[in-house]
C-alpha cells in the first residue's frame, strides 16, 4: 500500500501494511459474485488471519500511540456542555478537555465479520441482498425528528410515521380508478353527487359485526349479483337473471373493501 508506506515507524509500518493487505484480500473475497466451497474455505481462513492481525494491531501498534478526539468532536462536546450549563436543572459540567480515543474491537461491525461465510451459505453471495431498505426507513424517521418537540420522542416519531402511512394509503385510494362499462356511470349517480372513499369498510369485518343480522345473509353473492346487473345494464327491478359461477368470480372487490357514503342527494319534483 504505497499511500500508507512510511507513515509509521518501521516496527509498526509492517503491521499496518500487513493489516491493510489482509483487509483488501478479505473484502475482495466477500464481494465475489460466485462462490464455491473452496472459496468459502479461503474466505474463512482469510478472516482468521485478519482477526489475528487486528488483535496484533490493537495490542501493539495502538498501545504505542496516544490518540485523541478530532477538533470537530471536541467542539461538539463543548457545545453540549455549554448547553447543559445553561439549563437551570443541571450543575456546572466544567470545561471539557480533549478526550483520549482508543481503538475498539468490541463493536458489532467487527463481530459481524465472522458471520459472512455462514450468511453466504444461507442466503447466497453478498450482492443478493441489501440493507438499503432498512437504511431508507431509518432516514424517514430522521426526517420526522425535527417535527417533534424533543419530549417523548419515540411516541411522536411513531405518530408521525403512522400518519404518513395513512396519508399515502389514502392517496393510493384517491388515485385508484374504477373500470366500469358505460352502462353504469359511477360519476353521475342520481343519488350520490360525489363518490367518497373517506369511510372504508372491510367486508368481512362488517359481516362479523352483523353476524346475527338476517339482512346480511348471503351478502357477498348478492353484492356481486347487484354489481353484475349494474355493469351489464340489466333491469334491476326484475332480478330474474342467474349468473354463472365464472361470472361471479370475475367480480373482484379490491382489498375486500366497500365505502360508506354519508350523504345522499334526493330530487323532489312538484
């Protein structure tokens, strides 16, 4: 690694160069798009060597140098300490000093490195799955954080996430178009001036709630017959036509949902 060569004293430079090479080797093996049993064995052996080199780097090289937090990190700590000092309920935290930072192997990223071989055997190569979905969800929650008052934040984040999902769900319903023959025009119904989807009803939940009501006996077959009469422009006043099972099966109610209309238009002629 020419970029890092000579940056450390000779006894540490060898360790750093060897560590970087083993990291590159291990990373290249984990990114392979085709794995065999032999490549997985090589990956497992490479990880063991990398782990040994990491412990050597931590115990020998890191112990020889005193490392502290970055100026940006120190400025953030001082800003936080000043803010806490201004709060009447907090005592004086004192002047923050530059903290010593040590190399830490006890993190999840290092722990998960040992699971790559097993994960590849179970789920395939690493290009077969992604953490992008979870990361995007996390990004959405971070976008909701400025909308909270910083009190009981988890509850407020959950509320914003729930309201966002409901608004998207309502938008999908609003954008949904109903395909119907010209014989039954949904936009110009004589009793319903405006079709609204603000009050959805789950059919099966509705039937469970009215289980003992004889008025809903055979509700779904009758509903499909009624819709077929309307769609085909048949005379509803007679209802003497029998539809086949295939015709009834052709009627699909999206999400098993119907809508309760709260207003009705009545025309009175004198």
